[in-house]
C-alpha cells in the first residue's frame, strides 16, 4: 500500500524526524488560509497523489503570496496529474499540501527497501540528492553508498558510520544524520515498510537536515497488524504495483552498480 507524501511525513514526524511545517487542504480557500497561517514569504503548493515525478508534471508550485496559493490550488484540485509513475489517466488530485519554503544549502538522497531475499533492508544514500538516483548510479556510481542490514540483527553502529563517512558530512550534520537514520530504520521495521525514499533529504542554510519529500510503501500483507496505517488508505488512488516494483528494482540496480564500481576501484588499487 502506498501513502501520500503528507501521510509519510506524519509518520516520520511521529518518530522524531525533521519535516517542514505544512498544512493539508482540500479547497482553494483553505490553501490561502494555510499560506497566511504559515506566515512565510513563499510557500510551496504540492499536489498529493500516489507516485513520484510530481515536480516535472507541474504538481509542485512555488508561490509568493497567499492569493497565489489559492489560485494554484484551484488549478490543481479536481484534476488528474499524469507523471512518469502513473498511466495516461494519471491520479486524481483531491488534496494539496501548502508547505513552508526551505532554504536549501545541499540535497542528499536517502532510501531503504527490502531486497529480493526478504531478509535484508538495504539502505542507500548519496550526496547528489538533486538528481535521480538512477542517473547518479549511471554517471557517478562512486557517489552512492549502501549497506545491507540483516533484519534479524538490526542496524549496526558500524553501518551507520559507514554511510555517514561516505556522505562526507560535517561533525554536526553527521550527528543529525546518524540520529535520523536510526529513527528511519525503527519506523521501517515497526510499520512493516517495504520501501522508503527521502528525496531530497536537504541540509538547510542553518546546517539542519530536513526531510523535504518522502515516499513510503507498506507491506499489504501486514496491514492487519497496522490498523492505523490501513486507515490512511486512499481508495481514489490507483495502485500501480508494477511501477512500485520497478522503483524498488531501480534502487537495487543503483546499489549493485555502485558496489561493482567500488569493487573495480579496489581491484585497480591492489594491482
């Protein structure tokens, strides 16, 4: 089962992870009121649909005033958004999120998924969060770092350190990342998730990590154990299970490409 971005962020916030301040609304008037309540110079109006690629499809709008927030909400609500993660009919836009703008200094990528065996959670991270992870894997695989976590033993401190070191974060940011990653893994296991992406995970101009966008998939066979998650199900959204599996395979392929590059580099160094 998929979650909307705002639902994913609510789960992350409940686990102590940093997310931007936002309001979820269903009418243009509510969007204007939300922008006024946030009191920011600029806000982002984001269509809430299942699937990625919203920005390129026009589903994410940066606006300057509450009136513009109302106008863009009017433009989005009641339509269907077609992205590279939907079919030609797209997904209905019944809600939009009005979010406080984040002053971005750097963008990272952080993802987690269950591998083919079902026994490991693979964590993948990259310093290049402003680019599709598939593109990073193809062009600069050395910028991708991953660890495979045995679900029976859990996430190890050495694995957290390995990812932190690979990202080249400052001491302060490294501490934040290690705390965030531990919380994300706990969320992943507690809620029987199969895939999580934070893309991007940003470092703002104050040096703080913020989960700017989020995607969560839940194991449908485990929903009987999570009535709180089942209550989040949006039956208006088409479940493109093939696209979801393709996304997991893309992340797995990126990890394999990065591992192959690292192995080749070590071999050349020994030679």
